[in-house]
C-alpha cells in the first residue's frame, strides 16, 4: 500500500521531528515544527503509511513567492517516489495560495535531492557558500527555483 499524503498540523510536530532527525545532521525539534506550522503562510504535508509518518514537506508562502522550508523521507522509504509526490503537492499548494515561484535550498553534496529537483524542473539561481556544516567542513547550499504552474 502506498503512503497517503495529507495536511500536516501542529499535532504532527513530534513525528515530523522524528523523521527530520533520521534525515538530517542538523535536526529540528518538536517545538520548531510546531512553531513553523502555526506561523503565517506555512503549510505542511505529511506522508503516512498505516498511520506511521514516513515523510513530510513544509512550505512558506509570502506574497507571490514560496519557499520549501524542509522536506524529508524516512531513509528506509526513499526510492518509492514519496519525495516527488510531496514536492508536486507542495507546488500545487503554493500555487493555490498565490505563489508564482517556489524557491528551495539543497546541499551541494546531496546528489539524490538535486536529481529529484532537477527532474521536477528546478534550476539553480544562487549559491550560499559554506552554508551547511559537515563536521569540521562546510558545504555550499544551492538555491533553486521553479514556477509553481
């Protein structure tokens, strides 16, 4: 059975923090997710399989621009198309909320995510040098964008 995608609310904050911790070295806690989900212009999506959260996406819309704040899929569930489905739903949600363009940042060394975004038509529009910490090293963040249409 494929995971179902639906809206995320503050009540999902603990599960989102758990999945985020499985995906990223620099993690966000439950309070961060609860605050973001309660914030203006933020909408979240959660992917659930048999009531277990296996992925999520958070997007903030301001005026006619949107920003993907974070996207994560449980490592054991990668390769099933959940990231693609979450991104497509995020683009739709941003468009419905009036955004014309969606921006995101991705670590330059995150080849799977970069491949996903490229396959969805995202193009690089900037670089943040040394944005992500990797132990003693720093990795650039690539800024990408795409029309929400």
